[in-house]
């Protein structure tokens, strides 16, 4: 299912890889952030990439998070209601 975009904000919610890298770097500079292993990160992202609730290839429709960031954080989880996917 292809999502053509948010009716309210369209292109402003689409992130380039460069923008994601910048956000990622800023997030990882925060003190005491625990990260998952690379294997766990890839496992989580695989599930997001095949999830029907992922918009624009970056954004979880349930929480509005950029999954490439959320999946890296050890303390985070999938917000899918009642059945988290990771
Ligand atoms: S965090 Fe969960 S609900 Fe959101 S896109 Fe990923 S798998 Fe889907």
C-alpha cells in the first residue's frame, strides 16, 4: 500500500538521509542513551520496513517517531497496539 502523504503537511514530513543522519547524531550525543546491538537494530528496522503503518519509509503512524532513530534506542519499543512487533 503506497501512502501518498499527509493531507495536512505533505512534503515537510519527508526526511532525506542527510536529515536523518543529523537527527541521529544529535540523539546519540545525549548522555546515558543506551543503544541496541546492530543485529537487534536491523531486526527492528526490518519489521518496520514491512509494516503497513510506516509512512514515507521513516515515520511510524502510531507514535510519529522516526523509526531509524526509535529502533536504535534500547529503552524504546514498537507502539503497535496490544501486539508490539519488536
Ligand atoms: S514501530 Fe511498530 S507500528 Fe511503528 S512502523 Fe515500526 S513496526 Fe510498525
